[in-house]
C-alpha cells in the first residue's frame, strides 16, 4: 500500500459506547438491529470518525456455535464456558450452523443499515477468527489444555469454525452493498497465550482461507488484535492486512513502542494505535487532548524518519470502556485531531 498525502491522520475508535448514545442497556441494544444501527451512526456523526468498525460484543460467531452469552449490568457481555467439556465434545458439539446463524445475521443486518445511512464513511464488519470462535465457544483454558491432550480433536473443530467464518464473509458480508471490508480479530495470536509455532499450527493455519474469502468478495482485509502481546510478525508481515489496530494497555503485556512499530510494520500495513483505553475513564478531557497531541507528535516524527507521510491512524487501543468511558474524552480525541492534526502534519511531515 502506498503512502497518501493527507491533511491529517485518520481517527477510529472501537467501542460499545454506541449503546449509551441511544440509551439502551447491552442486552436490549444487542438484540435490536435498529438500535445498533442508530447507535453506531450516532457515534460516527457526533465524533466525526473517519471510519467505523461497528461492534456490540465479540462472541457472535461462537454464539452461532451454541455459546451462551450472559448480559450483566455494568459488564461487557461474557460467555461462561461449559465446565464439563471433553475431547469427544469437539466432534459432537461443534457443528457448523446451517447457512448464516441468527447472531451473525443480526450483525449483517445492522451493518447493512449503517452502510446505507453513512455511505461516505468506510465501514468494516467485525468478525472473530476461527481460533477465537472456538475458544469463545469452548473456553480458552480448555482449548489450550486440549492443544496438548487432544490436538487432533481441536484441529477438526478448527476446520469447522474456519468453514463458518469463511461462509459468513462469502455468503453474508459480501452481500452488504457498499461495505468497505472486514476486521478480523484473532486475539489468541498473542505471545502471552502461546508461542508463535503453536499459533501457526492451531490458529494461523486456518486464517489463509479467511483472508482469501475477503479478497474473493472484494472486501478489504483489516485486522484488530485484542491481545496484549500480539504476533505482529505473523499477522502483519505475513498476512499484510490493509490496516491493523492493536490493543494497548499501558503497562500490561509487551508494550508496543511507536517508533519500533512504525519502523517494522508500516511498509506492510496502516497501523492504528495507541491510546491507552483506560484514559477514556481516568482522564479529564483536557488531559486527553494533551495526550493525543503528544501521541501525534511521536507518530509523525517516526513516520517522517521512515519516509512515510501517513500509514498510521489514531485509535483507541482496543475498546473504549463501554460502561465507564466518558463521552467527553472521545470528543477530546477528535477535537485534538481537528485542532492540531493539520498543522502538525505540515510542520513535521512537510
Ligand atoms: Zn480489542
């Protein structure tokens, strides 16, 4: 991907705060196509976002495989995994849904409405990858143990989640007219969870077809990784997504440093980073503005050093905390970009 001359870097946020803009609790919001569409459109208009990955909760592909999602007030919807899972269950209970399952269909429906309403804003549909889908159905700990105890059973199940993710793209999202692309989340491509060789064997192996499905469907392939120590070398250098947003949690995990990230990966992708999501609730808007200005300075200087004019976007470093995030802090991010973005772009990049 080539560098573009731009006025200022783009802004994107990921978050469930959209539901608060329409005054709905998580469960009501997640069930209603109408509210999800309205909340997401609202977020884009109110905060002048340059692109959008609409998200309510992550587990929709897993839900179509039978995962039960619990909604608790004040918490992000969670899947509580089965406690009596056995190796045989991979074959018996992991069954590819017929056609497109109800949960993903809901995501397709609200995505369609959003694209219709804001055709000028590129929208990328979120989807969990094959490994993430399996862990969100069976439970991460269980699957990780079974990688050692019954690897063949896990692999057979992976073929099924792979088949379904590919189908959701080719037969589902591909039909959403005007959709820009897909945002795949393979959060277990994460060194805190397993080594690169293991991820290659059990996770990455099943993603090639997903990337191909995007290409075949004329959907731009992008990625988000919610993990703390993402396997950038596989997921960026090998898969070459158009854009890659990564989680950033301050002190937790392998802290990606911006100059290093830009030097290593901006030839292969447009990086999206890296406001610490906690700042959305622990900062005052004035602090957030200062923080974004500093971030912008670091990013632009590194881009300049690496002969890039763009290839980085300002992004919430994972999900804006849906319950406790402050709206004013989202506003402060866009305000900072509108106030300083263009001048600093010109001053530093030239
Ligand atoms: Zn995330």
